C-alpha cells in the first residue's frame, strides 16, 4: 500500500559551483533556469529548472574555490506526499528510519528525511500547504 | 526538445533488497522488471507520478554499472530526460561538441536511449530516452 507519494518533487544536483553547473545544463540540454536564489551570509546559491512536475535544483556555493574545476553529482531527491504525518507513521510501522516532519524552507511546507535504507540515495518527503497561515516558522 | 524527466537511475547491489524499500515500504508500483543481457544489468522501473525510479543491479562485473557500484557503492547513477526524438537530441548534442557515450541510440529499458558523457556535464551522467510507441517492449 502506498504512503501517498504523488510524484518526485525535486531532484538535487549538488555542485561546488552551482551557478556554473546550472548554466552548463541550460546550454547543453536546453532547459530553462526559472529561478535563482542565494542565502546571504551562507554562500549557498540555488538555481531551479522545472520539467513538468519535477524541479531540478542546482545547489551549492555560487562561487568556486580558487583553482577548483566545477564538479557536480546527483545529490538526492524528494517525494511529494499528500499527508506527511501519515506517511511518516506508515513508514515507521514498516520499519523505516524516518525523521519527524518539520517546517521546510518552502513556505507552508513540511519535510521529513529518510535516514537509512534508501540504498545510497539521500531521500526526503515533502508536503506543501502543510501548515495553516500564521503558523509558518519558515516565514511565508 | 526535452519534455520531462523520465526517470532517475539508482544503482543497487540487489534489486530484490532495494524493492523491499521502494516497492514494499514506499508502496511504488513496479512497471517493468527485466534483465538486459547485453548491458549486464537487471533493471526495475517503479512508477511515481509522471516519472519513474529505475533500479539497476549489475549482473556481470565488466559493465559501467558494476564499476560504479564497486567504486562508489549504491546510489544515484544518472538522470534520464524524455524526448520525442532521441536521434535529434543526440545530433544536437554532437553539434554542440558534447562528449557522447553512445554514438547512436540503442534499445534500453526506457525505449530508445543514449547517454551523454559525464565529463560534459560536470560529472553528472545524462540519459535521453524516447519511449517506444505502444509502451514497453
């Protein structure tokens, strides 16, 4: 029985130079970068493309270290679920080591990481619109 | 033109063991499960939304998948983009000077497929696929 996973929400491409990797993918594959986001003070730089329901997230520092060639890898993916608390409970009943659902960076969303048993894949669950307005620590 | 992400490829030691998580715990349905002899892999596709997760278990030691498993262990191996015309995508990649693994499309689990060399994409292995008319073969 399903845990209510509806689709792959996003796939992470982790890079030591996320801006350069996003640009290269855009040029090589013809995909459009639709959003760019940086977190001041952290050096984190994210760029996003979307193909149908799946977001491709290029994540990492926006600037490479001096003398370092751009290098990227597939850094995991996130499954969207309709009810994250129910999904976490079901997975735990099935013996899966999954963390508690907590507020995600995305406004109104909650996320839970699966900590083991994914066969080498960093994997998490996300539910959008999981928190009522005014109760959103992520700051929507 | 790339339409969507067809699947993400995950290399595993044992597809049967991985299915205990992806099929039994997550509840994802298996849509295909076959050994592709000439590629030395057992491939299992699990449906999720409009895409799939592809589990790849090497069946021989002399394949790229087996070498990936030996050197890096289990994990994400490639990302596959779907196109209506894999031949045109391959020609376009060649014209851009992108290094290729396959000089022409070949039959794979996802239909007619080809791979771009990871060296051309900062180390990420990219697959293009055009599913066969009429579904699985």
